[in-house]
C-alpha cells in the first residue's frame, strides 16, 4: 500500500492520493479526502459511477469532508481512470471485489471497523452486493441505483441481451452502456453472480442488516419506480427518498443535485431523515478548494490512457449517429429556438454556420426563411457559409441544402448562395490562427454546440466577434454540465423507427459516454447559462436572451455586436 503525500493539498480539506491492490493483484488508485486526524472521524466509501472516475465524486466528497467525515473514493480496475486493467475486461463481480479491496485497505491501514457505502447507478448494484455480505459496511446509500439490469438494458437498447445470450447468441467485444467490454464474459459473469435481474437484487436487500437509504430520481428513464418500491418493501430497514424533478443523471439539475447532497450528507451523519431546517447545520466546502483539487486531478488523469482516435475521426463518426436525434421533438424544438433567435434574417444577409456539422441547423434556417410571411420579395440573395472540421459534415450539410433547393421542393428560398469551407476549429483542441474572413463579413453567425469542444473557446468567440458586422446577431449554444440524453433518446424511440435508426440511437448514447469521459478529464467543458453568457459578454457581445432547450440539456444564448 502506497500513500503519495506529494498530493496532499493545502487548505482545510486535504486530499491524499493512495494505491493498493485487490485480490487479483491489480492496483487501485484512490483519493482520501479529510480534515485533521483520520483516526477520530467516521469513514465514507464512494464508488465511481459506471463509465466515470473518482473525480466525478469529488464535489460530494468535499462536502462530506467539510462536515467531519473521512472519504475514500476510488477508480475501479479494468475501468476508466487511474487504476490498473483494461476496460475490455470489466465485469460486475470484479467491481464488487474492488469494493472489498477498499474495505481491506481501510481496515489494514487505518484500523477502520465501520464504513458508510455510497454508490450511484449501476455501481449501486455492485455496492449492494458488497453491503449484503460484508459486515464492515454499516450503512448503504444508493443514488439512482439500478435494481434490474436486465430491464434497464432492454429499455436502453430495445433488445434483450441477457436472454439472447442464454439462448446461444455470442457478442464478442461489445459496447455496453458506453464501454467496450468482452460482451460474453460480462453477461455470463453477471448472470452467474445473479447481479443481472430483480430477483438477485431482492435477495441481496433481504440479506441487508444495516440501514439502507435509496434515492430515486423522479424522472429516471432507466429505472422503474415500481421495481424500486418492490425492492424497498422487502427490507424493514430500507427508506425511499424521491429526488424531485431529477433524471437518472441527477447532477444535470443543479437544484435536484443540491437537495441530493444535503440528504446524503445528513444520512451519513444521522440515522433519521433530514428535517426541513436540517441543512442549516451542514457546512459547505470552500468552492476554491474544490476547483483547485478538480484541476489537479484533471491534469493527472490526462496522463492516463485515452482513446487514440483523433478529434476529426471522432466527430466524423459522431455525425453518422444523428439519425435518431433528428426525429426527436426535443431536437426539433431546439432547432426552432435557434431559428427564432436568428430572426429576422435581412434580405441579402451573409450567414455563417460555424461548426455546421451535418447541416441540420442550416437546413432548418433556410426552410424557415422560405416560410417567412414577409410580403416583400428579397432583393438580394442570402449567402450561407458553412464551416466545419470534417469532410463528412460538409458533405452531409451540402446534401441537406440540395434537398431544400431541389426543383420539386415547395417554398424554396430564392437566390440562396452556398459556400462550404473545411476549417479545423478543433485543431489540437484550440482555434489556430484567424478565421478566413475579413472584419465585419457576416450579418448573422450561429455556433451550435461547438464551444465546449475547444481548449480555448474564448479565442473562437473573439474571432466570431471580429467577423460579425456591427449590429449583427450572434447565436451560440452548449450542452450543460452533466447533461442527460436519456429522456431525449427514450422519447425518440416512442416514434415508429427502423432497426437502423434504433442502432443509430444506441451509437449516439455510446458516443455520449465518450464525450462525458472527455469532459471529466478536462478535454471538453460544458457550460451553465451563467458561464456561457459570461464567455459571450467577455468576447465583447451584448447579451440579449438566454434559454435552455433540447430536453432542457442545452443552453442557448442570443447576443448582438
């Protein structure tokens, strides 16, 4: 066991980076967050969410530490993060064994007799197994926990993987829930350990001899409330807490996340529900200390193994996965909001679509221009310039625009001129050099869901400000932090969709998992309404409107020069 005290941070809350091995001999990487003497305070063990790392639990850990608790958060082996092993070998029984290894570390190193266990989503299923069998876990707290993996995967993929495997189908290397794993080994080990269905969950909950607090996200698309209630009913020591207005990714709703943090902290400190005035007694960590530790861990994680795929290759592939999203009402509403923010488009306007992707916005905008109720015919042609880093995007965009212009199309915008330019906005994650346009070229600029993927979004914003005419309109957007596509995806599948569209939807969710991991290690940064508005104002624009859209998962800003 190794304690690297070079990672102890200054300030009231300290973080020690530690390493220890599991029974398979693989090394786990973990962080211990604490104040003062480790021997005098209770311990909380936080498991990482499936597809995420220990850094995702940093804010919660610092809140717990600020209230006098020691916290151990770790990365699973054969998983993302700094622990050893390959993700292709990940299996649920191995995740259970990692939790046992953490308990062994606390026992051997700190003489810990009791630990409070906190886990989220699929990790909560593994933590439940550990809590049912290891008496060192004195309390178990589940957050949006999966109680029936069989049903959850069927809901997500519209396919029954477990039954198909039992009937003889073999999967090989397969992407399950965002990670490439040995599909047959993953399914077989989950079935053999009875970690895959509701019956196994009920059996584990019946074995629990400790308090069990189950936080259920009210709008969870992947976990059914009736199954959670059925699970809670089999144990007299279990308590259900509904987190209002929360999706499966509870953190996407700041208000719900704040409620959840209060409830978790209180549940770790006391054996009773949090009273209405209870939060007044809870302490908050210094925001600066959380941000500083987040930056340090992000920098260290950047050194860990990441996919070798280039940004151009990633986004070229990503654009292929939009088929199902195009049909969703949430995405149509998002495009309609962009179009509304862009109106009115004056006659002869020169429009820049910065990061045009596969042309959905440009197609929509030109369609909207065709539907304009203005009685006066345009005196000059509209000039549309699409800018993107991928040839795939430019080709798709041009195809969509040609569809608008085809002779059989109705209400075709007259005299539209097109220009498609291959320009790598994401070269090395940052804008390199100036945009290939003169000052004040454009009447309207739209930059949809691009800024988050740049190392220096402010550089692109300054360039967009430069090439916009005085009085011109600027519209931009970003996914918000901890965005959750589950409801958008589920609503899309309620329509009549083809098998290829279902597969495109699955691919989109898999790609979203990669994007979230890149966000966690700091390669991408999603912005809240306040953050995105601040970036736009700092670039020189005058803010006009801000609104959330795309199933409430994106922030859209309108500004003028």
